[in-house]
C-alpha cells in the first residue's frame, strides 16, 4: 500500500521557515516509494510561506489531501464564531470565504501539475461549541453552498474531530459524529453528492478517552456507507511532553521493530493494525499518518525516521 503523510506536522520548519532545510526534507520524502502523497495544510493560500517553493519541490506524481484544520484553528483563535457549522452568520460567512480559497487552491495545484492531483479536501465542523454556537442546520447550509463550486473532482470529506463531552475540556469541540453523519447523508441524498467522512485515530480517542473509540467510529461510518479514510495521529493519557489528551499528533509507541516512537503513546502498532483491519484499509482511498515531534529541535534525519518507522508498521499489516 501507499500512504498519505501529513508532512507539515513532522517538518523541521513547524515554527520557522528555512527553505533549504525544507527542500532537504522533501527530497527525503520523495525517496520513499510507499508515500502516496501529502496531507497538505490549507491556511488560506496554497503554501503557508511560499507557493512557488512548494510547486517547485513537490513530487509531480504525488497525490494530495488538503486538510483545512490548520486554517480553521488559526481563524478560531481570532474569532470563536468562525466555522462552516457556525450559527453566527458572519462567522459562517468567513468560513465559506476560507473554503472558497481552498477550492481555488485545488485548481491552482491541479493546473500546475496538469492533472487532478488533489484527491480530497478534509473539512471540519467548527466552531468549538464550548465557545460559540454550532449546529447541523448551519453545516447543511454551508455544504449546500460548497457543493455548487468546482472542486475539480476532489472529494469533500468531513474529518471527525472530538465533540463536546460533559465534564472534560475539548481539544476541538466540534459537532458530534452522529450529527455529521445525519447532515452528510441528507446532503448526499438531496444533491446526489459523495461527501465522505474520515476518522482521525487520535481525535476519536481524545473524544472518548478510550483507545477503542477509533474502531467504534470506523464501524459506525462503515455501517452508514460513509467511511472514506483513516488518518493515524497519536495521543497520550499521561502528562508527557506531548500533553495529556492533547491533539499534538503524538507518534506511535515504540516496540522492538518500531524504534522511532514516543513513550506513553496510546497508539501502539497493535492498535494501528486493529484499526486498519476494522476499516478494510486496502479498500480505502485515504490512509495515512500525521506525526508531531518532540523535542522541537530534533534533527531532520530523526524526524524522517519517525515517518519511516510508522509507515513500516502499517506495511506489516499490509503484508
């Protein structure tokens, strides 16, 4: 199998920009044949720092999965009403403007590569409902509008993020998976659309405070015919440098084969393989990893080793 890699989370340029260092990083990624392409962060323009650098350095054969969560979180830090599920019309309007830019960026990348390079766009059902009002009705209105745009064949997929759970502080606090399912099914039926949904392993576990939650969400989406993908990013229940129950994309726990890992991660190789099996991963168009790195000054080679070891663990399932 081949996999998407959320390379931006593992990049040595998470909090700075050194184009030469990033070029070296991309060269190492391009040398790995089991990388299908990038889960690429959309923040309002094609690349956070330099569109031309990005277009020059990507592998022309890669596929791309845009994720809108970095842009969403940046906007929410300034306006808690921002989001495609926001009941505040101004906040929902800002989110739709942001998504229109994402649609334009899809066209920009496809035009550069001369093909349909963007396979899907991951959207999230902001706002955080511990700070602002969000609803299924608002989400449906937004999806109805977004489906009128030309996504050039890219599938819209809702990446489920943790919802509000009584008695615990949310990492994201977006709509519940059941509300998202109901809206997607209604919109797909009314518009003959094919919106899907993606499980992010860590975000499901954060929501339920249970490693079994990811597979529960996988089975639920399979039963509804909506499972489009599975992305692995880990989480800990311990006060590690990644935080407890924090959406910090913790790497998997190390073992005798998976050497580049993070002690205390709930995302073990056994759990990853269990979720791959539950999802019938070989039949999914989106399977990938997104790994944050601590300490933040870790060398480039060690960062790439985290990616290689995690992908090797997935490969052990595929074989």
